[in-house]
């Protein structure tokens, strides 16, 4: 699950863009036991594609996704 900040980092957007998508009903969120919003990665990436590695070639059969240092397992 992503927080607002990690979701923004995962798709190369800012937190405001993610919050707007949530308020528009495009992305659903759940609150965890600490009251923080959690976003399902599948729901986020349905709207925003994940960042791609800049070195990825167009004919690469196994593209690698960019992993932001802000993304940590929850």
C-alpha cells in the first residue's frame, strides 16, 4: 500500500495531483490504524502509469520499473 507521498513518487506526480484524483473519486483510499490514507497500488496505477527507467529500450522484453527511494514496504 502507498501513502500519498509514496504514491506521488511512484508515478512522478506531486501530492496535490494525487489528492485531486482522490477527491474526484478516481482513486479510492482506506485509512490505516493510525488514520493515514493508504492507496492500493493497483488502483493508483489504473489511473497513473508507474515511472519507467530512463535507460529502458523500446524493444526490451522485460522492462524494469524505477524504484523511488521513498517507496518502502508497509
